[in-house]
């Protein structure tokens, strides 16, 4: 979860960063109202979950930022802070759209409660809006919960498809949200006021596929006691969504191809065809190109459906979406179950992000549902995810390496943090082979960016050495950009400088950086 701090006072920014990092939040800072609006309207604006906004700033103040956000329809919750806590300021901020108001200097616990309430309220409001849009058939791309860059590419492609009636084929693993994308395309296009009919092609009995899709006349076969119009006619002037289209048998593929080509269907037992005007969106979790090569799927039908392909990435490739999805499901299930669950802990989110989710969003949804039911208080913690916890475990092997035990991630993909403020993306190599005489396999060579845990004598290295290596590597990796180093290590910049002094790493800093820090530490002149 990313929190945007907007304050022209760098000291106040660093204080807030320290508090927020302590509670597990990621932070982004802006030193002016204009800079904040640039961030919110930019490519990274979608990953910001909440704004802590100083009310008194030069040029564009906090009330001006709130007004601009409202004009741009930016619905990120805003907590306003100021040193002047008069009732007039509170009323003005709330009328301008702020969700809460705090007075400097703010206590850590007060800020945590305010943030938690703001995020929960935002999640619940978003869920209510999505339910309303879904029931009215006007679900749009703004209702899709995502903060992942790869999903933003998918949504931009889908928005282009929505502006046309071009046939769309949505590919992706089961549970990634293909039908949600299809509904957003329909809800954002010219046909949004018409019917959206979804058909699961893999769930239809083979002997009833023709009747379900194209309809039948009364008495056309045994059991046909009434006339049935079929899904194509039901969706006429609207959208027909063919889910798991790759499961259709060969005979049904032929008839589907004719219906799409001719724009007409022939109900079972009918004397003449019926004209239909249907926009086709199909989805599959199969590799249709491979099926075409092996003769399981008709090539001519494939090219009719595969006009505008969209591939939805699995959840394991979009970990940035997991916190937002978790809050969304938490708010929904807490309301449905009538439970006062308000918060999911940072440890739980880190554990969920480490899991590969073979069942994708559907599996995450079920995990949150179970967690809400298991929760005895108002907080969902690691204990409420027993099945996930059992799979996301790490053990120290005989070789002295920390490895992922069951969920398939290689050691270089995940390692537990050495310190709560450090990033978790470090790799941990296997220890030297002679540490364990019983070991029979040769350890793989360590990656170039590996951080060794053991010294040459096979003993665990001191924490200060590990910390020094980590900071030295981060400075090199980010080319001496100390603000970026501090942000990635999740510590304040001043804290980073203190650690450099304590560890004797001042030589790692550039001369330009030292001059900038010295200038920053000069006392400000008071006009």
C-alpha cells in the first residue's frame, strides 16, 4: 500500500515516512501541491492508496489540491494535516472532500487509526459502486481493481476494443478475471444499455449445445415442450460472451462459425433462419493455436474469434494487485458476514504476496472469505490463513541456505528480510559444500548479486557486515541516488546517512550528494 505525503517541510516528511514505514506502508513524497497532482495524474498515480496532505503550503495549498482532485475525478482518500486546527479549517477541508483531519504533531497511533479507517472506507465505497454498476450492466474499467503496470497495458487494449464492435478473444488462466474484462468492454461500449449474455461453453451438455445457443421450436425433439429462443437471440443488439470457447465440440464449432459469419441462427426445428446482431467476446484458458495445429479446434473459427486478442496475466505476475484485492475482498466479506473486521496486517499481505496463487484471483477471494470467517477480532492476521501459511514456509537446509519449501520459488526469488526496514528481494546462495559433510549434491554457484550469510569459517556473519553489504550494494545498484536508496530500503534519508556514518561507508557517497546534504542541514532563514 502506497501513501502519498504532501508537505513542503522536509523534516515533517521524514517524520511521517518513519511512522508509515513502521506500520508497513510504502511512501511517496511531494514537496508541493503541483508536484502532488503530477504524481496523482501520472503513470504511477494508480498505485497510490491514500494521501496525507498538508493544508498550508506556498502556491497551491491543500484546499486547492482537493479542488483539483475533485475536478479530475481522482477518488483517492485524503487525510488533511495542519498546525492550525481551527474549526473553520476542519469544515473547509471536509467540504472540499477530505476524509479525515489531523493536527500536527500527529501521534503514530492516531495516524494509523486514521489511515486504516480511510482505506477501509475507500474499499467499501468502491465495492458498493462495483455492485451497483454490475447490476445495471454498466461495469467499466474504473471498477477493475489493479495497480500492476502489466494490467494497465491490458486495460488500455480493452478500452480500444470497447470503442468498436470488433470480436475479442480474451486468453488467460482460470480465475484471472476474463469475464470481468469482458463485462467492462461491454459496459464501456455503445451496447452497454443492451443485454450481456454469458455462456459457459464447457458446462453445456453436448446434445443440448445447439438448442442452448441457437434455440428450438416447440416439439422439435423429445422434451421440447416449449419454444426456446437461444442465447444468440437473447443477446441480439447486445454482447454474447462465450466463456471457455475452446471446450466446444467439433460439431458445435461448425454451427458457431456459420452463425458468426452469416449473422443469423437457425433454431432446431425452425423453417427459416433468424437474423441476429450480436457482438462476440470469447474467452479461453487453453492454447488455441496449439489446438488448431492438433486439429482440436477449427482454424477458420479461430480466425473469426481471434481478431482482437487480449491476454490477461496471472496473479503471480502482478503481486502489486494483491494488497488492493485483499482489502476489496475483506470489505465485501466483512459486510456480507456481518463481522467488524477492519484490517489485514502487513505480515499477512507479505505472506500473500509470496504465494504463487495457482487459482489466481478466485483462489485469493476464497482465502479472504475463509479468513474473515475465522477472524475472532477486528484484525485478520497470519493465523487466519492456515492453508497459505503451511505452503509459504522457509527452512534452513543442511547446506546453510534459506530456501522456499513448497511453493516453487527459487532461493533467489525470495528471502526473508534481514531487518524490518530492508527490502525482501535479495537472493541467498547455498553455503560452501564443506559445511555439511552429509551433503551429497554440489551447491549451485551463487548469483552475482547474492548476499552470503556465512563467513569463510562457516559462521554466521555479524549483522553490521550484512547491513553494510546491503547498503553498499543498494548505492551501487541505484547509481548513488540516495533518495531512491532510502526509499527502496524503506528507511528515511536521514536514517540512511546515520547508518553510513556508523558503518564507515561515507566514501560510498558522491561529493555532490554530500554538498546537497550539507546545504539541507543549514538552518532555514525566517523571513
